[in-house]
């Protein structure tokens, strides 16, 4: 809990004024509301599910290590070191592992979406079809009710009383 929030909830502003340790910036009036230093903003995107996030972190670490290994292999080759050949071979193997890591993220995300459902978006085709079906059922019910009302009155179809 931030200091400003704590003061608001406990009435700390009055306590601070009573102790005399209230600090004011030059030109600031005591009645003026102070602007918060940290403003919490809602997240723009949803957080990744735990298994997908774990796979993504693993893939980032593997790719970073592969890039470092490839750079080391390149520098060893440029320097003419005996280590260049083993480093190039291990870089090729690391590239295969990094590709597997990235594919693992994609597969894990697809599996999670399939098991736990995909968030529906307003432009979804399925949602539009459901709306149309609901609208057609509502119109059919309204028509059936009006026909039933006419039958109960005697069904003469009179618009006004004689």
C-alpha cells in the first residue's frame, strides 16, 4: 500500500499536519491536492496462462544461449582457433533445440486454448449466428403470441367494437 493510499485510508493527512512534518513545495498551497507519483494503469493485454508463460521463458533463455554460442563460434572461426569446429557443431545442435523451444510455445498455447476455451471476440462468426437465431426465435414467439391473442378474442378479426 502506497504512503498516499495509507494516509487516505487512515486519515494520516490530519496526523501529519498535527505533527508538523508536512512538507510543501515552494508555491504550493496547503489546500491543493497533491498529484500521485505512481499511477496504476489497467493492463492492455491479458496475462499469458502459466504453462504458456513457462514455455515462453524457456524458449527465450534457449534462444539467447544459442545466439551467444553462435557469436562465440563466429569469433573463434575469425580468430582461427581450434575451438571453432566444435563450437560450430554445437551451434547447429543448439539451433535445433531453439527451434524446438519456439515450437513448444506455439503448441502449448494451442493446447491451452483448446482445453480452456478461446476468449470470444465481438466480431466472432459464431456469436453473430447465435444473435440471428435468437432474433428469429424472438420474432416467432411474438407472432405466436399475437395469433393466440386473436384466437382468444373470438378470431373475427375485428379491428373495432360494433
